[in-house]
C-alpha cells in the first residue's frame, strides 16, 4: 500500500513539474522544472522496483541532458531575459485533449483483464545490458554522443559576439582614474 501512495505522490509532483515546464516564461526556470520532472521520473522508477532505470535516468537525463540544456541557455546571451510566448492564452484545447487522453487510458484500463495481475519476476543482468550497448547498439550510442556534441558546439557558436568572421572580441580599454591607479 505504501508503494502505491509513493507512486501517486510522485505522479502528482511529476504532473505539476510537467505543467510548469510548458507554462514557465523564463527559459532557465523551464530547464529547472524539467530537471525536477526527470528526477521525479527516477523516483517513479524506484517505486516500481526498477532501480537500474532510475539510476540511468538520474545519470543520463538529470545529470547530462539538463546540464547541457543549462549550458546552452546560459551561453546564448542574446536570449538573456527572453520569455516564451504561448500562441493561445486559453488552455481549452489542451484541457479537451488531456480529458480525451485520460478517458482513453481509463477505458483501456477498465477493459484490461490483467489490471490486478503481478508482472512476472525478471532477472536483472546489467552485464548483458552493457554488452548490448557496446555490441549491437554501439552505433546509436555513439550517434547520441555526436548529437550532444553538436548541440554544445551550436550553443558556443550562438553565444559568440557579432562581428566580422575571424575577429577576436576585444575588451574596452580600462579607464584609469586621474593620478594613476596606485595613488
């Protein structure tokens, strides 16, 4: 019973964080709400006894992706103070779609005959999973690292000051007070 309570409490926090991600006006706050959502998702994995998935969620998404997103937001200075604009101030369409989705999920759960059945116990073999990532799935794994590298390079390029190609930004000359700096 305690696992269900923890699961639903985490689900409420997760839905709240997701709502804040799409409704926050500041980009940094959006990324921080996303981080809370990803950490809460890891908590849901723990409540469902999927500890390995929770660890991967924390390491890859909460640690890596959110850090890269924060770097990208912080390095793009011309977006400083930028706010996200919604196309519609009324969320009527979103509420209708959310209610339709909830109804669809509820109907499928109601018709399911395995609602209370327990899942069969599975043996956790992280060595086999590691061999899978470094064997047949090595190409997608490496492509993901190239994609993250391209995102970081793009953030650095966007953060450079405007000027002719190849020019190095110069700092303005220091103004010394009358009488010199040591008086």
